[in-house]
């Protein structure tokens, strides 16, 4: 089975609709900003992250060689 192809424009349309619904829910008092942020986050607010060698990564990635 082949994966479905979706255009960038379609993705952007869906994103705009989702943000519009988020704004409506906030205005109606259905959710708090914190609840909405938690819903839309890929990480839980309680997630703890540790970035190994962040300085090394930034140096290798962003500084000229």
C-alpha cells in the first residue's frame, strides 16, 4: 500500500483550521492557554530532557569550519 500524498498547501490549510479552532476554544473559555499548549506539544510538560554535548553540537553545526 502506497502512502497518501498530501500537498504543502493542504497541510497549511489544515494547520490554519486547527489554529482557528484553538483560538475559538480559548475565546470561549473551553481551555486555558496552558491546557492548549499541552495538547499541541509533542512533549509532555513533565518531560525531562537532557541534551548530550549541546555545545559540541552547536559548534559543529553552526560555526564555520
